């Protein structure tokens, strides 16, 4: 039935970023191949080895010899999950791209239903929603807090930004600029660009083997990247609007206070040098001018940014 519904559709690319997942690779390949074969569509499985230090790359090469649909992109060193997903988007040849983790917590069996939803509802992206997570309590708490903060700051409404299992149309991720921990906020970036984003409840398993790569450092970096995404959504085209407004307010308040104190000195003979308010008002005026200048410089940098091409945040050592 699945094959009849999806047969003849565009080629599917399964992108899997991985770092030190040697023990999980054979089982993941088996499950992915079974699912993709059952769909009756052309496909490729693209592994992006993010500088693994174990035997992951050797295991991938070994499996590649047995399946011509498997492709490998190997980084020179560890650049992070966002860079690996970015490389997967760049090297994927399919018109439909699905991403998932290599730790087998994502279930490949969800992919056909997500692709059907992508097509039936004419969406550009379908995001997995791990509505029954099989993680430890502290990860669930941090994830709930992060998702709530993301929805408040970006206005994007999906429930689970941390789920890697997603299905994209190729055109939605073309020329997408990713860095840091930005892979979490791809749906927010695509919503801002005008693409249609939906979600689908997916199965979530406990980690099959190996160690989790999630820690407080990634959470902290992700928080700062969220600030950048929120700023980018509102002021990316004209950053002078926020810096200029703040600068104008500071400069105006500081100028009014300075004018009042100078007037007070001439009328009542008040001393200014020893008054903290006078020094603070001058600092406010100076900071206001600096904010306005920063906004102008940011505007110039944005124009330079949009004029650049071929920006990459990774280095590829080998492509198999």
C-alpha cells in the first residue's frame, strides 16, 4: 500500500549526521533500507561523519560496499551537528530530504507517514514531535523550557524543535545558512521565509547503544543561537531600526537631563562636577550615539552578508 501511494514520487534523500556511533550504524542501515525499499521510490542514504574518532567511518565504508544507495561525506574534524546537517542538505540529490539521528531514538518507520503528510497537506516541512519521549527527566525538563522560550521569542508553533526527524522539500533548505546549534531552529527560519511548516507525532525510543552527545554546553550555545534567530526574524533586513531606536531614546533622555542641569547651574548656581546624575546623563548621550552608529554599521554588514555566496561552515575531507 505504501509503495502504491508513494511510487513515482521524487527521489528521497535520508541524511544522517553522526559522531562516534559505530555500534548503531549496522542496525540503523538495516532499518532504513527496509523502510525505503518498501516505499518503492528511488532513494539515497547520506551519512555525514562529523569527525568521528571511533570506527564509524570504517564501518560506513564497509556497509557502502554492500549497498550502492549509501553515500558518505567525511569531515576533517568535528564541526557539530548543525554543520553536518548543512552538509547533508548541500550534498543531497533528492527532491525530498529526511533527516534523523544515528542513535536509533528516531524510528525510520515514521518516514513514510511524514512524506505522505508533506504531500497531502502541501507542506514544505514536516517536523517530528516526540510526544512520548523516552529520555531522562532532566532532558525532558530542559527541552520543555527551551521549546516554550523558542515559541515565545520566534512565534513559531511546533512542539518539539529538538527532534532531528524531519522531512523537507529540497527547495525549502536550499541556500539555508546554518551555524552554531541552529539546526534546532530550522522550522523557525523557514517559517520566517514563508514556507509552510507542519508536524507529526513520531515514536521515540531509548538510545540503542553508545553515549549521548547532549550536555549543558550545547544547551547554552543553543540559547544564544535562539537570541540570534529571534533578532534575525525581526531586524535582519534593517538592524538600524532596533539599534537606532535604542540609541535615540538614550541620547534624548541623556540630552534632556544635561540641558536641565546646565540650566539649573546658570539660574541657581548649582555645581555639576560632583553630581552623579550629570555624569550619568553624559554617558547616556554617548551610549545613544554609539548605538546609532552600531545600527548603521550593522546595516552595512547585512548588505555585505546578502552579497556573499558559497559560505560554508565545514570542511570535507572525503566523499564516498
